[in-house]
């Protein structure tokens, strides 16, 4: 297990950090994005999806209601998933997350995935964001 910590001071810096972490996320399949509401999980995905050439950052939006956003790249398909509104194991099963995990070259970035034990055990990485103040965030990346 390796852990690294970063600090950012704006949304733009968090996007840039996501871009720079992208190459290291390439081999992973499921990364949990942890942090309170509005800390910057979706903002980080903008940079990651851009870094993996799956989407341009301005096209990445929160999958709040749609639950899954899919960004297809030549080498990696990024699935950005928000489980905030998913309460039951049965609802999770109908989303087909397990199937996406089986896909080759897929990277699942999951917000609020820690609500479900099977997501925690399937994760091969975690990025935890904490709000220091209005603009500052502490971002901790752990790779299993
Ligand atoms: N250093 C920073 N990094 C990321 N976002 C920041 C930073 N400073 C301020 N912000 C602001 O914080 C908000 C983060 O929103 P974002 O949608 O990315 O959060 P989230 O963690 O995905 O929330 P939710 O759980 O509601 O989906 C944005 O409005 C962004 O501009
Ligand atoms: Mg979000």
C-alpha cells in the first residue's frame, strides 16, 4: 500500500492534480472518491478523465441524478459513479457496476462508494479529499 498527500488551493489546481495522477490510475479498476459534499470529488474527476483522454474537463459533470456517467477514451473508459442517492444493495445491483468492473480498460471512479461493503473490498485505490477552508483541500491518494 502506498499513500501520498497533496494540497490544492483552487478548483483549477485540483483539476491539474487529477490530470497528473491519471497515468498512475491507468492500471486500477475501482477508485473510491471520499469526502464530504462539495469538497471536490467531481472536480478531481474532470482532471482525471482529461488526463486519460476520455473527456475534456468542461464536459465532465456530476452524475448526481443519472448515477453513472461514461467517458470513452481510446485506451481507457472512465465511469464516474455517484452512489449518494443509492440506498439499498438491490439498487446498486441494478446499476450494473459489477459488469463495468469486468470490462477491460475500465476505470470506475466512485463517489460515496464506501456506503457499500462490496465496493470497499473491490476498490484498488482511494482518494480522500478534506476541506481545509473555502479554497484549500487536502487530497490523499492510497493505492493498494
Ligand atoms: N481546492 C479546491 N478543489 C476542488 N474544488 C474546490 C477547491 N476550492 C474550491 N472548490 C469548489 O468546491 C466545489 C467542489 O464541488 P464538487 O462538485 O467537485 O464536489 P463533490 O465532492 O463532487 O460534491 P458532491 O458530493 O456533492 O458530489 C466547487 O464549487 C469548487 O469550485
Ligand atoms: Mg460529486
